[in-house]
C-alpha cells in the first residue's frame, strides 16, 4: 500500500520530466528566461506538486469552517475518470430512480 506520494510511479516520472525540462530550457535564448522558460518550468513543477497535494491525509485538510480554494469541494464532481486520492470519494451516492 502506498503511504507517501513519492512512492508513486507517476510522481517519479514527473520528477524525471522536471529534470528534463530544466535541462532543455537551459538551451533556450536568454530573452525567453522570464517568458517561455519560466512557464515551462512552473508547469513541470506543478505536476509533482498537484500529485503530492492530492495524497495528503484527510487530517491535514483545513476544517470546513475555514474556506479554502485549494481544497476541492465534495459537491463538485472530479473531471478525472480515476481518482488519485487513495480514500473513498466523499461525494454522496447518486439518487436511485
């Protein structure tokens, strides 16, 4: 059973991608340093950060009384067919006809 995000193969592949993006963007022209280079590097880093964020234990989520835009609402369906979250979905079951 996976206990930490860094044990996931997808996270490891994301870290490899980050290193490759940094190596690749080193060769970009200097005028792109704060444009395309910065955007590519931030996008690559966000892959691993998003995976790690989704695998936080439930106890680390803020309490419901504290609104936060970083914590997904259970009322909003996930756009992904497979959840990366290792716990059962907090969404209520669909009403039966």
